[in-house]
């Protein structure tokens, strides 16, 4: 269990340090999985946007759940917008 937790923590750190590069790698890997396995990997591809938004929102002191929902609805556009936002001092939006 600790190995999985460490792996997730390393992945989250990589998202925070290089969000766009990590996103591109994940999308490429998931597209290959969609081609090979079909629908289950397609669901993962759809859910990667909210996860990235959730992790980045936490690192920028913004509302995590709100940004995860925006990532679910607006996909890459919410992610790009969040990457361009500065760190919030009061933790709102």
C-alpha cells in the first residue's frame, strides 16, 4: 500500500512541476490504451482532466472540487486556464 501511495505522490509532484508535459504523456499513453482495449481506457482518458485540475488547484491554493468539476466539463480548456492562473492567497476559486 505504501508503494502505491508513494507512486501517486510522485505523480502528483510531477503534475505540479510540469503540468502540460505530464498531461501530454498521459494522453498519449491513454490513447494507445483506447486503441488497444477500447471503452475502459476511454473512461480513464475522460477522467484524467478532472484529476489534473484537482491536483493543480491544490498546489495553487484554489478550490479543488470546483476545479475538478470544471475539468470534467471543459476538459483541456479548464486545465490550460488553471495552469495560467497565479497562486491564490485567499483560497477562493
